[in-house]
């Protein structure tokens, strides 16, 4: 396991990133160093988040886990827990993460086998999550026509299998596992496999998108589909347009998911993409992940769950598994290279076939370490393989003459964080028939070596990017092949003219290299030539941190609203690209149009008086600096003589003492003897919005604030700097799910009681206690609506022996907490 950062929860209840050196890989895990892990779930399941003392600890490097119990159709047969880390089905050697599913539903009648293992990472505007997944070889879908199951194209449900969530997680939100409403886990991207389609089911990637909404609900959710198989369902048939078949062959397959927030609230340019074995199979480029009125910078991606749940009533009803391994969370694509294209096969001798191909494309840059050629005499069973390195031509010899062979080429890479390499989808199959051995000519007594020369690139030249290497080769009889070497290591083999190879120099460090071409004839004679070239590619600079403002000063006093800036300088590890001065302590969005290419030399304030200026800068990657401030006391002719009357302010809504929830309209009336210059809206003393024209009205999203008492203040300013204000105190009541806490202080459990006994309890709630009920032996005796919560109990009306006293506390949202004490009545 290799993890690059950690999330910690603070008293503010937000996700905080502990800064480390910037890296493209935010998290990686191959599970090999993890101990075996299998949390038991029982009837009600189990959950664990940081800070809890759990029966089964969270695996090292992960953030949380959740699994349902047998009541929700998880481990119903008692054979396997839903979540596991073990060595039963690793990718290569070592261990993997395993999920066990069962074909049944929870009591709600929708999903079963619910299990999640959580990963936290540094907040990102865009992020890639990659892993390899293996479904058991006989994985079943309801209505897939398998032995003992329902016929093809029939099903009692539309079967689905979730295996990933990517979201924004707020640890301060008590609805930690809420996927459907409010703000928790929003925005969210939840790829799954599904089988839909009327009477002729098809397997597909089903891709639900759950954006954040202004109403804090699921009204903007939408789904896109990518079909993988034919209709009616056939798990082994590739999908349309070259898409692969479903991952049901018992082999490991790579899924990579990408999400990018929209550039500003309400702008339809958010993105989601899915790659399957290196092939881009799904792309959405118009998602509104964050709505108008919300800042995407506050809702960055920072959490992913492995696993999910299923809705798949397949037959026979035996549990089935899938395994996940080699997980990577990254700021760049980390999966396999794209499928190679333009594969050609040409028989060049009785026992040799020469192949050529070109690199594929999947919409993103990817690393490429080499290619593998799979070949055989049966197009459905390419049972031979050769690793040819990073070349685009190769000749395979020692084949049978007069025989048709089939060939496919795949590309692979391996990052420093990978335990196994990442091999992409094989190319379309090409074929060639070797020539008859009777047509070959035996060369005898040939002692003349071929002549070879490298015509380009020229020796001593500097190269970059993709370079074509051209070799001229001739022989007194015939050239049988040309080999090309890079610093003594074979780079490629060409079986026939023209002897050219493509070299992607970006795969090699900047340095000087020796190219050597060796030309062979049939008699084994070798001629060679060498040249020296220097590789010099532009080196990508990693933007590790936000800019830092080193100086920002203004005069301490001024007589004009436009005040000169006496110093404004900033530094960045790559370069500063924008400057800005505001009167707000809220950082401007990186995509705002108010940034200047050079540092401003003055700032015009909105009013006179003691004013604070906030200086900001940003870099090309969109990182915005912390603010540096300067304070100025502005006195103008208007402020020193004339108007001294402050504006009059009243808040029309919400009125003091009211209860609010969701989106609330805050409206104020502001008048002045001269004129109102601006109105500022504050929540709990923090400035949220400034309005310069009537009507003075804003929308307040209360779900971002704690339930309970909150204050709204409106301040109105005139041109002379006079300020009037009004405040309204309201109670927020949004989705309260926290039950009151109840403890019985008297009588204590196990005590003996007689005569008249005082029953006392402490009852508290995160918002407020609405009422408290007192029960004896389960029968309601009294209800109290105000503290102190104390009643007298006449025990002579109850039998001697054990009796129970129960106290229940209720809040306005209907949540109930209770406590029970058992006492012995002895009258």
C-alpha cells in the first residue's frame, strides 16, 4: 500500500488536506501488505469511520467502511462476509479486495449485499480512479440463459451491480452514508453494470450522475448508458462500434473513471468518462455538477468507495464474488494504453511473418512501455505470445510453412506505483499465410555482408517527440532483416524494405543515445552502422503549490475612494498568472473574469471610512493564494462635511423567531436621506453577499448551516460611510436525524425502591428537546415539555420485585432517544 495523504476531521466538520509534495498519484493500493480482513456483519451490519473504536478496524490507509447485515440480504447464508481482503483471487501474487453478493433484496425491496470500503484523497477539481476487477468465471445475471437460470431476454428485475462511488464527502455532515438527498456525497458519480431493455436485455455500463442542486435534493440526477453486448443478452459478443464484450470471462479487466467539476456554478461543462481496458467507452461533457449560486471550489472530489450493492435475482441462487486489485487515484490517467491500430501481417519467408502497427488513441495521454504480440493457428485461440518492447514493427520466425497464422497486438505500461503491468485491449486480429518452403532459395557460399546506413536522424542531431528512423540496407543477394538497437538494446526488427521505425522519444529521458542498425542476409552475414543523437523534450513542470504574496501595501489614509497600491508582489513555483484586489475576504474563483495579468496599481473602494483591501494572485493551474490585507482610512469631502444620517434598515423576511429550512429568501428594506450605496448580507456575522441596487433580496441555502439558532444581519451604507443595520434570529431545522440523548439520574439501575420515588433524567438534543415521556413497565405515565425532567412515582401501586422505568426524549424532527433503568420494588 502506498498512500500519499490523509484526511482529518476538525471541529469545523470539514475535510482538511495535510499538504505534502505534489504528485500525480494521490493514492495507490495493491493489498499485498494488508493483513487478511473480513468484518462480520450480523443482523444489522457494521460501519466504521475515523475516530470510532470498531470491532474490526479500518484497513491501513483507507478512510471508512460500511456493510449491511443479514436483514438487508448481506451474508444471508452465513458463508462469506460481504467485504474481504485475502489471497484467494489476487491479480498476480499477493492479495486483493473481494466482494460477495447474494441474489436477494433487503426489506425495502430494492438492493442487497451492501458493502463499501472508502478512500480519501486531497480535494480535486478533476480526478481519475482506476482499478482492475475480476468477476468469477460463471458470473450470472438474471435472465442470461445460463444453466439453471431464466431464459435469455427474461428477468424478474432489471439487474444491476454497483462497484464504485466518487463524491464530495463532508465529515461534518451527520448523514455520513446519505447518497440520495441533501448535500452529503454530492456531487456523486456511481458507475455500475446493469441489464436493461424491455424483452431483449442488453448488458451495459449504467452511469448515474448525482449533482448537487440548489434545492439540495436529487432532482438533477441523470444516467447515461454504454451498451457492451448484443440484444438479446449475450455476454460474449462485443458491443457496437468496437466496444468490448462484458467482463464475464473470469479474466482481470481494467476500469478507469474520470470526473471533472463544471468551471462555475450552473455552467454545463462538467465531465465524466469511463475507460474499459484502455478503451474510452463513455463520455459526458455537459454535466452541471454544481448549480448556479454554489462555488465548485467548495465541493471538490475528495472521496471514493470501492464496492456497492446489487439488484440481481439470478438463478440458481448461490452467492457469487468479484475481486478488485491495483487501485490508483490520480490527477492523470494511469490505466492501460489504447488498443493498437492499423495492424498488418505479411509473410516474408517460409517461416516468417512481418507485422506492423500504430499506437492507438483513447482521448488522453498515456504511458507506453512496450507491445505484446499474440498469435496462433486458430483465430479464437492465440496461444503464443512474444514481448517485443516499444517498437511498431516486428518479424516472427520459426513458423510452419504454408500455414495461416492469426495475430493481435496489445500495448502495456507499468507505473512506479504498480505491482503488475497494465495491458490494454488487443488489436483487431490480422492474418497471413506463410509461403511454401519449396519457394525459398538456399544461399550458399555467400560471404559478403550487407551494407547498412542510418539516413535519419542525422548523427549529432537533437530530436524530440516522435521521430522516424530510416535505415538504408543493401546486399549482394538480399537483405533478410534489419535490427535496430538503442544504446545496445534491441529496439525493433524490420523484415522488409522500407526499413523504418517510429521512435517516441518522450519515453526516454533527455540524454545522448547511440542508434545502431544491423542488416542481415540469409547466410547470416551482418553489416552495421551507428549514429549518435541527443533527445531533448520539454520537461513538464509539476505545479506543487499555490502562489504566495510576498508584499502588499497601501497608504494608511487617503482622501479619495481610489487609493494607490504602493507594493504588490507574489511568487509561485511555476509562475503567477493573475492578480486581483477585492473588498471581500472570500477568495475569488480562479475562472472569474476580474483577474488582471499584472499587479494593479490602485484600488477603488465602494465607500469611505476604514476599509480593508484583500490582495490575491493565482497560477496557471488555478491555484489561488491566501489573501494579504491592507487597511486604509478614507476621508472624503462628503464624509468630513454634510451627511451624518445612517440608512434605516428593516428585515422583511425571515422574521425573528421563525423556523426555516432549505432555500430561504432574505429580504430587507433600506432607505437613506440621501441614498443607499450598498447593502451587505451577513449570516452569523460572516459577509455572504453585497447588493448595490434595490430590491435588497438574496437566497440563503440553510442546509450549509447547523440546525438551531442562526442570525441574519443586513447592513446598509450611504456614500458618506454611514451604516445602518438590522438583525433577525431564526431557527434552522433541516433534515435532523440525531436523536436526543437520555440518561436516568434517579433511581439508579439495580437499586431498591419503596413508597414515593423521584424519577429524574437528563435529556439533551443537538437542536432542542420537544417533549419527554415517562414509562413504567412499558406503560406511558406522564409527558413533560420543559426541563427539569422530574416526576414522582408511587411504587405502592406496583408489585414487589423487578420493575422497569423508561424515559423517552423527542425532538421536533421526530427523532427519539431513550434510557431504561430496572429497580426492585420492596413495599
